[in-house]
C-alpha cells in the first residue's frame, strides 16, 4: 500500500497534465485509467480525492465524478 501523499501527488499530477480548469467536471474513470494512477487501488484513489476535497481543490459528486475548484496551475 502506498502512502496517502504519493497517491494524492499522482492524482494532482494527472489533473495538471489534463490542464483542467474550474469548473471542469471530471469522471473518476478519467483519472483512474491513466498510467500515473493505474498502480493504485480504487480505495487509495478515493482517499486521495477525499483529501483533495478537504483541501478545497475539488468537490466530489455522487455520480462518480468531481468538479475542479482550483486551476491546475494552483494545485
């Protein structure tokens, strides 16, 4: 199991590479199926998303997606 910070960093790297801008909505599968995140379990990725939500970077939705609240250059 990877440390939480490693997973959070992988997810933020993917968001930066995608160059997402607020209020972009991103499906969970979009980040889960990238080379940077395929080595992590679904639970590890969800925990990373919860951490990013807590930091105010994203807002999670009930349809397996999230909205980006900060520009990718700020994360």
